[in-house]
C-alpha cells in the first residue's frame, strides 16, 4: 500500500517532526513522488487521533479506495504516486507502498521505502535459479521521534522497529532502503528481480522473526470494501476484476444490498444475464423500492 510530498512538499509539512537524515534523492524522484490534488484531498480527510491511529487510517483509505488488479503486476516500479491516486488501480505490493508512503508524506510524516527479499524464496532460488523472485515493499514512517515499520498490504503498523536490523516480519530480510524506487535505480520488475538475486547470493541463512509488537492493524469491513472496489472496477471497465470482488462481497454477506447490486452489474457487464437477474432478485428482496433495480432490469430487457 504504494509517494507524495517528498522534498519541498513533504519536508515542509514535516517541520515539527525532525527525522534522521535521509540521503538526498535525485530530481527524477520528485516526479515519481510528486504530490497531486488527489493525494492532498485524501490526506485532508484523515484527521484526529494520535499519530499511529492516523497512519492506520491512511492505510485504510488506500485499502478502501484504491483497488488491486493482478494484471498490473508487470507494471510495478514504473508508476508515480500521482498516477496511482488518479487511476485508483494498484498492481502489487510496490504500488501499495508507493501510494501509502505518498499519503503519509502528504500528512506530514517523513517516510521511505524498505525493500526486502523473502527467505523461503532465497532457499528455493538456491536450489533452482529459475524460481520467480519473491520480496516485499515495506514503508518506514517517522513518528513519535523514531522510525516505525508499516506493512502496506497487511495494513499493519509495528512498534519496536530498528531500521538497522536485518530481519523483518513475515520471513523477509532487508535488501535496500530509499526515497522511492527511482532513487534505488529500480524502474522495472526485471531490475527488482536482479536486486533480489544479488541479495539471495549473499544471504547468510540467519533469519529470526523479530516478533515486533503490532501498534495497530486495519480491520476492514470486507463485504463493504469488496463491493465498493468492485464498482470501481466497473467504472474503470475492468469487468473480470469487478466480478471477482462483487461475487466475494455477496458470498461474505448475502444480506448486503450494495453487494447484490454490485454483483448484478458485474454479471450484466460480463454478459451473464441469467445470473445478473438472480442477483437483482436478491437485491429486490432486500429493498423492493430501490430505484436502481428497475433501471438495471430495463438494461437487461426485462422491463
């Protein structure tokens, strides 16, 4: 979960929080990490509570308003934070990290990337050099006078983190740290995989789980979130992804009107009129007077 106000915008907003020095980023990083109206608007919605609570609410915002599209995985490391917030589509953990780091910075918190390699993958790669690379993108965020660790796809903020430690949660070892991917010379999946292989070749095999205490973790209303993101995919004309999320929302909670309407729209978009009609029937039982139902039936040719 994924960058906004880095140099001028970020650091100006962080005057009250003096973070340890971070190596200066090249000019191109400003392009990848640049602020945008969408990022600023999202940051403005997150107020109140202590700093840790605000960080978790920022992660919640990304999880509820930007949708994961597996087809975008090959495009990781090529995007900008502004582009992600404009498209509202994320392609993998690097996009989540870029988006969440951008939001943290726009809220006034210094933040940077921490890239890792997975130790299970390293063992597999040493046995088979063709094994597909497996790592993760964490975000380090500076609050309460020290760096904290955020997992952008598990939506967790950890306490007790030491940036100097090699071992990170979930079987990951530190690989590189930077202002963003451009500052690390990573602009493609192939370049990220090259760094993974380099790390794997020198790994000493001494991983130990740091067992970091969880400061907060986002607790999603999954049926509502899946329905919302399913409708987002319909707006973006990605019906297969819309159907996947709408169907999951309806399975988790068949009594949700938004889930059934989402499923009906997704079924209709994919040409499955019979199942779309069944979802509409379920929606009508939940809310007989809902005005969307007759409109959808007309679209299906039922009225």
